[in-house]
C-alpha cells in the first residue's frame, strides 16, 4: 500500500515537473516570436499563441505577457477585461511587474473607471517589491501625497535618471511634473521639451499633452496645425481624451488644410 502511494506521489511530481518544463518552453518560444530572436521573424500573433499555451499551464510570466498584449493590442485585439484577469493571475503568483500594470489599468481607465487612488497604491506596492519602472509613473500621481519623504525623494531621483536614459514613460512623467509644478516650480517650457521626447518615442499620453500645449500656447507657441497632428496621433493610438482637442483644433483650420494634416498625422501614427 505504501509503495503504491509513493509511486502515485512520484508520478504526480514528475507530471508537475513536465508541465513546468512545457510551460517554460512555450514561454521561451513566445518570446522568440515577440522579439524576433534566434533567426525567427517577429510575429506577435504567433507569440500570443505560445504565451497562451504557457499561461494555460499556470506559468505566471506568460500570464503577465498575455495581459500586456491584450492591453496594447499587439498581435491580438484589445480586450481590457481579459487583460486585467491575466494581470491579476500573474500578480497572484508574485510576478514582478504585474502589480505595476494593474496600476496602469486603474490609472488610465482601461476597461474600468479611472481611480488614481487605487493606481497609486498599486504603483507604490510595485515599487516596494523592486519594480523600478513604477518610480517613473508615480510622478504623475502627485508624489507630494506619498507620506514618506525618503520614498518621494528617491522616486524623484530615479525618475530624472530614467528620463535622461531615454525611458519614454519617465520622460512623460518628468514633463508632467514640470507642467503641474510637482516637487518643483511649474515650467511649461521644460514640460514641452520632455513631452516631445516621449511623444517621439511613442508615448500616447505625451502625444496628447503636446496637443494640449499647442492648443493653449502653453510652453510653446500656439499652433493649431501641430495641435491637430499630435492630437490625431494620440487619438489613433487610443487616447480617450484626444477627440476633444481634435474638435477644438478643427474649428481653427480650413478643410483643405485638415485633409493635408490628417494625412501627415496618420503617417506619423503608423510609425508608433
């Protein structure tokens, strides 16, 4: 009887190891197709298929990757509800970064009402768990409200370093901190500089903010054409609030000019 039980236990253990190995194998294949490594062409759709097989076997990093692809629509149709489900599954397995992206869901209202308080909590927890990218994003959620001066100062230093290193999210958030005067004097001109850097790297929030600045002439010379171009790029890239800027710009431009600018903006959006 004991021998039979031992055999069953060993069989179950070996099956679990085999499933883990298969999950890791599927995940590695997914990464190859996602990034175009090891002689294969980048194919996000095929990558999604391998990540899905890995996730079905319970592999947390694959669940995180599925969540990210469903959020961005990279290789698959956007589905914010399923994206959050996969991110939560990954977070339940303590996958580093999952909690940060759950914060993003609440921050930007991806399929849920915007909730800056919830976003801030997830970002702080993510940062405390060792995910430094959360330092960048926290800047746009009012660091001054974090009841920990040392943490706030550390986040500010990391944000500036990441921005200088070419991180688009950090560049956007540094621009935003200049724009609202967060832990520094308001400086719309510096905000515009950092927004332009981030927008040129494809950050949709920076693209939206450039439209805002050009519309108002805040930190830059008022320019309705540039307002329209960057607002259209942000709109094409999925920013929910860009449509209002587009409507405001359109009132200032004639139809012939709008058609020309639409062509330019759509070409620019395809780059990102």
